[in-house]
C-alpha cells in the first residue's frame, strides 16, 4: 500500500469514530456552553448528523452536562439539562435514520407541524421513531439519551412510525450498558474495536424493538457482562443476589450469563464476592469501622470465619490486620 492510500485509510478510520463531553453548568463555561457543544459536534461527530436549529433561549443559556459518541453511522448523545432545551424551526436531518429517545428524568417532548403528531416521553420510557426529526424540547432537569441509528438496521414496517414503551426491559438495560461502555472507550478504540462496538450496538437496538436478545452472538457478551455487573452492584447487600437472579433480570439463561463472564476471564459468583469484599474493605477504612461479625452478616458471608478467610485470600491480610494498618498509616 502506498503512502497516499495509507493516509486515506487512516483518515477514513479517524472519521469512523469520535466523542466529546461538556459540562456547561458551572463557572465560565456557562456563557460559551452552546458554542463549545456545537464545535465539539461539528469536529467529532460531523455532517452526517447535522444539528437542528435551536431557540435563542437555548443557545443563550445552554447549561447542560453532555457526552456524545459516534461509531460510523450511529451517534449517542447524553444530555442532562439544567436549562430549557428547545428547537426553533424544522430540525435538519435525514429521513433514513431512526432515533431512540430514552428518558431517565423529566419529560422530553416531540411535535410535528402546528401541534400535530405530539409525543411526550416521560421518565422510565423510550420512544423509537423512524423518519425526519421532529421539533423537540425539554424543561430543566431532564436527562435523556438520544441514539441515532440507520433505518436499514430495522424492519421496514417501522417506517414513519413511533413506538413508545417502558425503558425497563432487559433488552434496554443491555443497550444502555453498551452505550455507557461506548462513551467510556470510543476515543481509544481501534478499527476492530469500532467494528465490534458498532455491530453490538445495532444488534442490541434491534433487540429492544423485537424483545429478543441473540444470546448466541459473541459480540454482545461485553454488553451482557456490563449490564449484569451494574445490576449486581445495585443488589450487593441483598441475600437473594445470585447468577440465577441476574440471568432472570436480563432475560437470558444462567449458562449464557456464565459463558459471557468466562469470556471476560471471570465468573459471576467471583465478581459478586470480590465486589462485596471491596465494599467491606472500604468500611474497614472508616474512623469507626463495623465489627467483623457485622461486616460478614451485611455482605452475605455465611459466618465470620468464612469472611476472614476470603478477605485474607483477596488482600493478604485479615480484616483486623487491614483496619489496624489503615489506622497506623493515618496516624
């Protein structure tokens, strides 16, 4: 391959992914918030995802925490707004795209011309829409994720339709776990990583619509592992936490869940145990730490002896020795 071809390939790959984040809710960032957001979008996301025209009130007081990621023909935009967001005029965009609005807090509104085709998406819901973008807006304290996808990935029967459903499905939890992972890694991904992350995102988005997760698809395993870890972290202190419970919550078999964790080099039970031990270790570093018996009971170890053995195997010290060493270092 000659140098010109190499440069072309490198430029093509560089344009296949991009991302930026912004917090214009504090300090001097408030006055230039929208300009900073627009510059980041134009340079990192590009013309394939043109921004709409926003109202003057929005551009003049753009107080948001946001992060944006692009993988080829997919864009993921997270907005946590402390100010009003409103479009002014027909948004730019392409009719061959699908947009998914996932609202975690507040209310997101979309509307057509002269008040026709109004849609309201409340916290805990998502709206999936095929076609040219509508006017949209949100009051302050609204948190939304907008995923822009190619319409070719979906059933043609979705054309020019809106679907509004609960965002609490297992398939949606998997998708959100994956979009979080994309946000965290997008700027570091190489060509193979971009390809895998992009393919998994499209498959998970389709799973949200169809209600079926293809558990035989290896590219989806990282999203499954991340979603399971997030679910486990929320339930660490609960005695019912188990691989079976997590599998039911994510609508997969225990075997599928175990296989996904194995591909990541760990086990489900091992992850739960290590996270519980880490939480116990943090508690032991407090000024007045709980007793070993209290920690063992709270973090669901069968007894103090079992907890002490597991802690020493993990950290090379007993809980008492660790607490003593922390106090000694602190003094």
